[in-house]
C-alpha cells in the first residue's frame, strides 16, 4: 500500500518529462528555459551568462555584416546573402527577448501541463494524452532537425570551400566565410581571424536556429497537450451521456460540473498559448515570407550559373522555412477544429434520452465550444491552412516583383 502512490507519481513525472524533454534540450543550452522554484542559484547564474553570450554573438555578427552591406561594393548575390542572414539574426534576437520576457507565462503553461498529468489517473485518459504528446514530440523533432540542418548545411557547404588570397609575393589559403563581414574592422584574410569569424558565424546561426526551433517546438508541444485535454473532455462527455440516464440527478450534476471546469481550464490554457506566441508568430510569419522570396531569387541566380551545390542547400533552407510556416498554421487549425469538435461530440451522442435540465447544460457547453480561441499572428492574421497557402503565394508574388525590378 505504501509503494503504490510512489509508483503512480513516478509515472506521472515520466509522462510530463516525455512531453517537455525535447523543449528543454533545445532551449536550455541557450538559456531560455524558464527557471522553476527548485532551480539552484548556480543554474540561474549559468542561464544569465548564456543569455549574455547568445546576445553577444547574434548582435556582434549582425553589426559587422550590416557594415559590410552598407559600406562595401558587392555583387547582388552577396548582398542577398547578407540580407538573408540579417533577416534571420535580427528577428531571432527579438524572439529570444520575447521568450525571456514571457518566461513566467511559459512556466505557468509547464506547471499546468504537470498538473494535468497529475490529476488524470484513468488509463483511458492517459492513453489519449500520450497519443497527442507523441504527436507534439514528433513535430518538435522534425522542426529542430529541418531548421538546424537546413541553415547550418548552407554554412558548412560554404565553409568547405577555400580561396587563395595574394598579399604581395605571398599567397594565403583561407576558408570562405558564409556571410561576408566588414574587412576593415575584422581582417578575415588572416588565418587566426578567419577561423574565429567562421566559428562565430556558425555559433550565431546555431543560436538563432535554436531560438526559432525552440519556439516552434514549444508551441507544438503546448498545442498538442491542449488537444490531448480536449480529447479527454470528449471521452468524458460521451461517457457522461451514456451513464447519466441511470444515475441520480445530483451525481450527474457533479460530473457535468467537473467536465465544465476541465473545459474552461483547457480554454484558458489555449488563451495563454495565444498570448505568449502571437507576437512571435507575427515576426516569424513576416520573416519566413521574406526569406522564401530571397531564397527563390538566389536559387534562380544559381540556376543560371549552374551552381548545383548552392541550389541543393537553398532548397533545403526553403523546405525548412516552409515547414516553419506550415507548423504555425497547422497547429492553429488543429486547435480550432478540436475546440469545435466538443460540440459535435455532444450532438452525436444520445442526448435526447437525458432529462431536460441536463440537456440545457449540454447546450451551454455546445455554445461555449463554438466560441474558440483563435491562434493569430500579432492578433492580425488568423493562422490556418488557408493562411499557409496565402503566405506561399505572397512570397512568390514578391519574388516576381523582385525579378521585374532588378532586370
């Protein structure tokens, strides 16, 4: 008897850790994972140091690239490379700041997830939650893999190339820097500085990728948990209608009250996700639309030069960026559909066999389920699969305008 509660607590802890494990792996190395009351002072200090390091890399590399763009005469292709890098570093820095400012909201969401796992004790409900937890984990894995692989592959492929630089009678061989920097400030034609700048750019890209991938993976896991809670509510509503015909009115009233509280708590959880993510979604939506346009134009330039190596890496980057937009829109579509599905589940049961008072209670739940919490980009654009298609069309429209203006 004394060991049984301990076993249940261990299972609850493992299930909660299973949902959030990948998010910790992505966000903790860059110091964004929110501190809990059990976090030690040493861990808090390490997080602050990581914050300073991450800001330093992203801001410093962005400044030297921006100076090169403004003060040096370069080809159009190189300018597009720098603009693409800056459009990744600057929004990632803002996203990084928003995640730090919203650390309390993230902690509240994590705490509610742990509470939900602790309060759900039925095996049937846990199976529903585990199914959606696996879905969120898969989305987080693919998002991190494509984001890091897509952008870092471009950096590594560029860094594998070398170039000869002649200084007087001496010839030096240095690595090609993925994104050019202002040479009067950092002389990348000398070997120690060349290696330092190359490593700094790769680290800055890794930090920006981790920030973006962590944001999407966190949103996917939180949305998957909300869908799991709505799935549990649907199971309980179906059971409530089936069992209420043969039970006393007081017992049925208690059950419907528990279901309503669970439903409202889940809707508040979705509202917290919207509050936490809508500014980040707006920034990422704009950034991804611009990035697809720039990558498309660079791809056309490489196609004209028959540069297959760059074409492959650009295609990988484009796929990862399109996947980011699709994840934003898809999780919003799924959440909206799951919220509305509550009313459909009630209607498809044998509700007409219940007493009139219980039927009125169910009608109120149906009405509330139609008032869903929309996931938006900056409270301006409602995210859905239609929005994803519109964003891709907009990117290609900008690409066409860019071609017409530059020709």
